[in-house]
């Protein structure tokens, strides 16, 4: 596909770009935007706990989009099943890793307490006392 | 007894399915090697058995799943906008949400689902009282906290309706009939012996 093809929208004709290519382009763009936003969030958010939000949420939508994109471009049983497995395990493991990092940050007090409007977490573990 | 067999069989079949998904083929070879590997994995990496409730409502599960997908999209766009958009003023909250379930599995999946939906990360879990401690992003005043808690409890409610035990279901109904969403007394009164659910 040459760059010139990008501008020939023959949707129902054989040559040019079909609906599948448009879907692909949209998904790739969405994925790129989400990963970009996650990166910006990592830099811009003020403390560890806020940055964890940026590291988990836009990133998972970005991953879903890029994996869906691969499945749309290459629709075979093997690709689709692998795509399902990737999304499922990313959705299971991303919160777990964020939780581990968040818990460590809270217990070692590596976060901005002044940004909290409320803290209902009373530490029961004596090691986490300041 | 039946629940115990099912509880053992579901993770096993899950492993076999995962193996076949990874290979991307549903052939006899993949099935046989998958079963052999699943046997090996469950023998070598032994984990305490997960008690499934023995109850599953496909319609409620679909509702939960679709809502989860919607929430993921919503949360991602929200936080992406927060990250790149102008005028971001950091202000967070750490909230405690006492859940109504006594089942480890429902608690785990609620924690997982809540981490993916708008603005919360699980900081810690108190297993005895089934309390989730969440870090919520972009909370500007204490008055926003009850809405956040209601959202978490709604996620738990959808999960219990989909696959919770009869025990959890009764607890949920009791909590809703009682003092509504802020019934921390109902969550704290459970004894450790009932926490695995009443489906054995």
C-alpha cells in the first residue's frame, strides 16, 4: 500500500481502501492516543498513587484497541483466541500489579498526603505506622 | 460434594482452555497436551482450592461483563483526558468500602473490576471484614465520596447476582432491605466460619 492509497476511499469498490482499513486506522489511532495519554499521565500526575491510575487505565483500553486491530486485520481462529487470552490476562494482572505498587507506596509513605481530601485507611499493621 | 468437584474442575478446564487459546488451535493434540500440562501444573504449583459458589446466572454475568467493558472505556477516556487536558488540579481520596460478600472469590473479582473502572486503585484489603481500601483519583470534596462507594457496591452487587453464593445473595438482600448502601454493620457481623460461602 502506497501513501497515495490512503486518500482513495473506494469503500464498496475493490481497489483503494475498504472498511476494514478504516477500522484498522481508527483502532491504531485510538491505541496510540491511549498509550500517549498514559505516558503523559505518568509524567504529569503528582505522586505514585495517582501515577498508578495513569499506568493502568488508559493503557488497558490502548491494549484492547491494538489487539482488536490485529484480530480485525488478520481474522483467523488462532489470532482471535490469542487476542482474547491477552486481553483477559492483562485485565487480571494490571490491577494486581497496581495494587502491589500502591500498597508498597502507602506503607512506605511515598505519596502526597496533602493531596488527599479524606483518608479512611487506618493502618492496622504496626510496620506501616509512621 | 458436587460443589467441591466443580470447584476443582473449573480451574483445571480453565488451564486446558488457556493452553488451547495460546496455541490458537482446537485439535486433539492441543487437548491432550493441555490436559497433561494442567495435571502437571496443578500438582507442582499447588494452591489452596478456590470455592466456587455453585451458582451461575448467565444473564447477570453478561450484564456484569458488558458494564465492565463500558466502565473500562469510560475510565480510560476520563483518565486520558485528565492526563493531557488543561487545568488538571490534583486532589485525591482514600476511601474504605465495606463489602457485603464473605467469599474470597467475589471479593477478589470486585477488587479487580473496581481497579479497572473510573478512578480507583485497590490499596489494601482487609479480608476479615471484607473491606476494600481504595485510592480514588480526582476527588475534590468529601461530598463526592458516597457516590464512589455506591459505585463500588453496585459492582459487587452485579457480581453477586451473577455468581455469588446463596449465602452472599441473602446477605445482599438483607443489607439492601436494611439501612441501604451504608450498612457497615451487616458487613462486620459475619463470622469467619461462614466466609467461604454456604455451598458445600
